[in-house]
């Protein structure tokens, strides 16, 4: 029987490929004796020695892929039906004897991230720091503490997870894919009546926190469309201001030119001092009053509108007043860590 070229392109990035079926057919044709010689290749069993899940608490039900060759205990990828805990049997609400703290711990790779390779002579329960990949669900617990995330110093961001239901997902790389959409939401769902937390209290202000586990300071995310609209208004204000400056410079130029060519005809001997015609000056002054008042009024109104636009966009942080819902630039839900 010919050897299977396992390096052949199996084309698993295609929905269908003939190489896939061909390789599977050739594997099926191999005898059991020959499969035993494969030592793990083609997903055959191997003699790998892995840490065992122990000691097992009396309330726990453990499902594992295999048992240890050395001790006969559970080893390999596992699902543990348990009560809230994050390590030895005295941890968490379950370790304290609490009720209403059901938990499920799904792990692939016990002590994978440890500095030294651990084998079947090593016992380990949950290790949130060194296990390879984990999905942890708890009815009540403190997932922020179990996964050792930093507490944010930014007001309104951090909310304690103590005594609350939690779901924690951790791995070297975590990938979430939606063929049409991925939604990340926070807050109460639109059920009839009000939702409550596992503590019995109503949920606090919904917050989505994005950042490193070590982030202690967060910034409110920018709302792009509102920012664009505000920048358009700001650009128009600057354009209007430049126009006013240009008009003012033109008026000054005309004034300087008028002063340069201005003269009065005097009658008499010696140096003659003349004065503008009072009637003409009065008419010029009165004619300028209305335009100046209109321009001043418009300038005051524009300044008030600018202040209103600024409050709509940024709110008044000193009194914790949010910006207007359709105009505010900073999100009240999404925070980004430094």
C-alpha cells in the first residue's frame, strides 16, 4: 500500500475539494495495525502524557478526552460541571459553600502556558493564568478577579463583577466571526418588564470597555458621524470668520485711501484749519449705525450659536451633563483603554 502524502493540499479553505475525499478514503484503507504505527498522525491515539485534572470535588462531573496512562485520572481537553471556583477547592463562591453558583469550565490545554512542560505526574485544577484556552461560565462569581483584569480609574467605566453571573473567554488568539454581522452590546434587552442581575439589583449604566487587561485609564470613544457634522460646522465658522476678516481689511484699506486723498478747501490768509461739514458727517454717521448694529447683533448671535453647538457636542463635563443625543461627539457607552 502506498504511503499517504499528508502534505497534499487538502484545500480546507474551499467549500469542496476532491483532495479531501481522496485522503480520507486512503486513510480508511489502512489496516488497524498500520494505524497503530502512526503514533498520533491522522488523529490516531498517541501516548502523550498530560497533566491530570485532580483532585475532583464531590459535587463535580468531569468529561475529558482521555485518561492518564500513569494514574488513570482525567486528562486532555475537558468540560467540568461544577460550582463557582477558580482553582483549588476552597476558591470562589462554591468553595465558600454558597448556593446558586453553578458553573461550567471548558478547557483545552491544562497548564499549556506554564514555563516548564507538565506531564501526567502533575495534578492541576483550574488555572486561569496557565491553561491554554478557556470558556468559563458562572451563575454567580467574580470573573474580573478570576481573570485578573485591572480596575479602571476612569469614572463610570469599572463596575465590580462580585456576586454576578459571568462568562469569561481566554486564549492566545480569540476569534469571533459572523458571516453577516457581529454585534457587541451592553445593557438590558427589550423584554417585557425589567431585567435584574444575579444579585437581584437592576443593571448599572451599560458600558463596553475595550483595552488591554492592564488598562487603568479609559477614554470615551468618538462617534464618527457626529464628529464629521461638528467639524463641518466648525469649518463653516472658520470660513465666515475669514470672510469677516477679509471684509474688515478691505474697509481699512478703503479708509486709508480716503484719508490719503481727503482735503477741505479753506479761505483766508496763512494756515487754514478746516472741519468736516457737520451736515455731511451726520448723514454718514447715521447711515452707518444700522449696518454696524446688524453686524454686531449677528456676531453676538453667531457666538451664542457656537456655544450651543459646543455644549451639544461635548456637554458640560463639570456637572456631568452629556451632549445632545444626536450631536454629542463622545460615546457614553464605549470606552477605549490607553
